[in-house]
């Protein structure tokens, strides 16, 4: 009788550990799929803005815009005021978003937070956002089954 109870107790421990391992594996799968999808879509957003360079596919909506002018008390050689432009750290040389900005946009979209720091402005980018949101649903469904 004692041996039977011991076998039942050991089988419960094994079942408990296997359920814990299964949940841990599901969490790892979800994390890796989500981060991988975020990186892939960031690469897509970064490449899409070079398809038509005259159209800005994602518009940056930060408080300090590129057209903001800061006046400095230093005078130039001609006696006028010195004006400097406040450049965005999200834009690279060709007035396109940097890869970091595309990664941030992708992460905010993937987590469905939507801070509205960046807004898609053309149909191509909106379609990509649509597919990224579908991937969120697919990844969540896959890991829950």
C-alpha cells in the first residue's frame, strides 16, 4: 500500500513539473515570436520608406519639430542673431526615419500600445501595420493552443 501511495505521489510531481515546463516553453515561444516579428516588421518599415523617397511613409509626431528655431545670444560675423535648427534624433541624413525609430514604431505597434509618436501616412505602410496586427493575433493564438 505504501508503495502505491509513493508511486501516486511521484507521478503527481512529474505531472506538476511537466505542466510548469510546458508553461515556461509557451512563454518563451511567445516572447521569441513577438520579438522576432517586431524586428522583421522594423526591417520592412525601414525598407518601405526608400521605395518612394518623396513620400514619407511614417510621420514623426514629437514635440520638437525640425522647423523649431532656437535663438542664441551669440552673434555671427555680420552682427545678426545665430539660428540653429533642432534636429530630430529619429531622422537620419535623408530625412528618413532611422532604424531605431522604425524598431520603436514596430514595437509600439506589436504591443498594441499605440503612443502616436509615429503615424503611418501612406497606404503601403498602413497595409504593413494591418499585417503586423494580424501577426499579433496569430502569435497569441498559436501560443495559447
